[in-house]
């Protein structure tokens, strides 16, 4: 393509990135992302490229590359990591037994989730706050109830507007937080931090109970949700995506049960309740 003076676009680069990550060649993947950023014109990774790269990091157990990607996402790329990205980093930090960093990461996500839920509740109250003075133009897709860019949209989102896939997106976010809590519980248990492990496990079980009570949000799901449950993306049909979400949630519940038995056995107690 380059020889014929045909410049690859972001879709082409992301496809190449997926190939390098599938082959486990993270050095080539990093080189490609840097080449994109220094091209003419520069092309910055988007959320799909970030998640593609992070799946490669998980495949290879490369926590260093994942940390680099998160640093780039917050600076040069201007990408807001989603649940898929945060779960990938939490998994790698857990495998690396980087407990202090993992705990900070998971607790920060807890706070973000609480703030987001509070902001939505305030926007839908009887006296909603006005838009920020420096708010960008309103997103027409969000106003119509369906913006697939989420936090990475450059336009203003009025949180009082209910989205068509809101239940599914919230279920995905809840499951993602539960997965991070389980990774924290794993690392804590392995390092003998039983109190921390038990607290994280309780958080995970509470979140999974929320998802189940909500019905799981199986009736929708955007790009981020499809990647979280399937690792593939938009080629999944609605029914397949819903089945995958149910399977993934059941897998998380089984993992919580295994951790509960393990922590109970260590302490000589009965497994933890919900």
C-alpha cells in the first residue's frame, strides 16, 4: 500500500495490530502504534485499537506494554479506557502480583462508577444541574438515544436522556467491575492479604447480584460490551451476544464461589456468603 502511495487508514492499521497481537508479537504491535502516531498525517489509536492491543498484552502476559498503552491513552491518544481495557489491565496486574497498583486501579474504578451513577441520578432529578459553561455541541446520536462512542464521544451528552441500550451498557459495566474485584481478590489471597481478598470478593458478589437482579441487560450492547464478553466485536448477532453475556456472568459467579471456598478453607471457616 505504501509503495503505491495509498496511505492505510485506522481500520487497516487496527487489522494489522490485531494480527501482531494474535501472533504474540507485542514488539511489532508497539512499533506499529508508534508509526501510526508519527505518520503524516498522524493516526492515533481509538478505543478499538486500544482494546485490541490490550488483548494481545493479556495473551502474552505483558503488563509493561499494557501500562504503556494506558499512559498513551491518557496523553497522546486521548482515549478514555472502557471496561474492557480496565479489566485487561487488572488481570495483568493480578497475574504480576502488583497488589498496590492493582488495588489503586480497582478502587479508582469504584469511585468512578459511583460518581457516574450519582451524576445520572442528579441529571434525572426534579432540579437537574445545567450543562457546563464550556460544554461542546450536543451529540445528536445521544439525543436520539444511541451513541456508540460513549465516553469517547467528543460531543456533549445530556445524562437525562435515556439510551436505548442503557440497561445492557450498565450490566456490562457492573460485570466489568465485578471481574476487577475478583482479580484483586485473587492477588490478595495469593499474597496472604486475606482481609483485602475477602472485601474484594464481597464487592464482586454484590455487583454480580446487582446484574442478576437487573436481568443482565441482555437486550442490547454496544461495541465495548461485545468485546467484553466475546473478544471479537461487532460481528456478533444480538442473540449470540446475549448468550455470551449470560455465560460470562455465570463464569464470574463460579469464580467467586471458588474464591469463597478457598478463603474459607484458609481461615477454617465456612465459605463467604453473598
